C-alpha cells in the first residue's frame, strides 16, 4: 500500500480499537517503529487520533470504551508485570478490594500464583472466579447489576455493599490519568463504584499501563491527590508521573523483563 493507504489503515485501526500500540502497528504493517511514529504524528496533526506514550488513541469520544477482550489483549505482558509489582505491595492477611477491568484481572491472577493469604472483595465476576479456589484467599463477590460486556457489578446495591467493608487496600484500574482530567473512567456507573472503593479503603493503588497516562476519559473519579500509589510501566520521567509525585502520590515504575536465557 502507498503512504496514504497506510495512514488511512492506521487511522482505521485506532478508530475501531480505541487504542493501539506502536509495536502492534509495526507488526501489522511490517514497518519500523520510526515510520509508524512519523505517520501517527502526521495523523495527529490532522485531528484523526491522539498520540500517547507507546501508541495512539481514538479521538472519536472519551465515552467510547473498547471491548474487554481488546483491552485484555492490549499490552498483556506489561499488565502482567504491573500486576506482579502490585502484589509485591500487598501483605498477607490484608483485606483487599479488587476493581473490575483487564489490568486488575491480571492482579487477581498474580495473587493466585503467589498463594498469598488475603481477604478479597470484588465487584468483578471474572476476578472472583479467578480466585474462587485460590489457596488461602477468602472471596466476597459484591452483588448488583451485571454489566454483560465486563462481567462486573454496578449500581446502588454495589456501592452500598462496598461501603459496608473496611478495606486495607483498594486496587483500582482506570481508563485515564491526567493532571487536568484527574483519574478517570469510560463508564459513568463504573466510576461511581470506583469512588465508593476509594472511600472504603485506607490506601488506593492504581494499576495503569503507560497508554493510560496523559489520557482523559469521560468521568473523573478523583484527583491525583486522592490515590496513594501509582504502579505503571511508563518511564520515570514521564510528565504525568512528575505531576503525580508533586501531588503526593508514590510512583512505582516497572521495567520490561528480559527474555529468559536458554
């Protein structure tokens, strides 16, 4: 394909997926990352997408939530590493509220692998199922209205149920983190469940891969200052991380793991 067809292809991919990494585009097109970044820069200038660290996101509207399967597959390895770093921050015996979403589902899987003894409260049917028979883990699955696309529970019953628990830690996934937009999410009711989780916990750990940084989604959940720890794979000097530190947030950055030696 010629350069115009290639750029249209990139714009279509970002539009349909909501977000995509440079590495995925490079693999799809068989081109260098430098070429992809140059194309994305030009497309951003045309108002067709927005660059973020490591990739590009759609500008069709911040309310458009990519499908769960798409989000789960995007940056899957990075999310696994972030999840391991989150579990490093947990202490056996804690009461932990696990949010819904693809990144926090990775945290549930990491808890299962570690066999760390916890009491887990969650509005995520997927996280609850993942931990249902995990050794040493007691699971409370919060009730409410089921979102079929996410298999998460939302609504007033979910918020009320969460408010009844005193949690040590809330592990939260988000759609965006930005100094202007604060910590935000795609979905109005999910955002209210997250806000209830923040109120119920002594500390709040946000797990977010680098594509979420500098991004503002539909509903603001809280300001930077209301989270305790941000765990991410972004570089340490990322502007959003500098702003988070200035707001009093502890920032934990992880580096990609080196391939295992054969």
